[in-house]
């Protein structure tokens, strides 16, 4: 994974962010951003698919997503873009990323609790 500005890039609010990814073989891909306040936002897959990608093919997340443009916005601070690839579909996400597929939680997630597929606390 890389951006058009390389490693340790600095973006200002309003700047377009161009993110490209490529897997070395066919895989399932999950790309998310952790913003300056610690919120997690799913960037890929964006269409509720399982995120299957072809190996050795470059995907431009900024251009391949028909419904959105990736733009830096506030609050100002340090954020991270994370890409995870797997040979198997992502069935169970880590507790902090479980709501990526189901929308924002209606309550604060507790790392020691368990949640069902609708994001409801089952503990």
C-alpha cells in the first residue's frame, strides 16, 4: 500500500488522498484509516463485498471508488492507513474494527465484551 506522496506523507484538510494497493497473490483485502481522534473508517472494500483482489494488480482506491473521493479533513493530527491481506475472507474482525462492516456502534465498544454481526453487545 502507498499514497501518491510516499511514506510519512503530510496532508492538509481539503487535500485529495490517493491510495494504491497491490497484493502479491489473489487475496482478500481490508484497508482502513484510524483518524486523529482514534475513529476507524473502512476504505476498502467499500461495497460490502468480501474484498477479494487479484494478485499483482494495482488498485487505486481513490479512483476505483465511484461514490466517493478520499479527502483529508479535520481534526488535524496524526492518522494511519492500514492494509491487511489474507488468503481467507475476513470472518471475525478484531474487536476495535468489528463495526467496520456494520456501521458505527451505538455504544462504546469494550474490548472484553463480545458482539454479534449486527454490532449488538452479547456479553
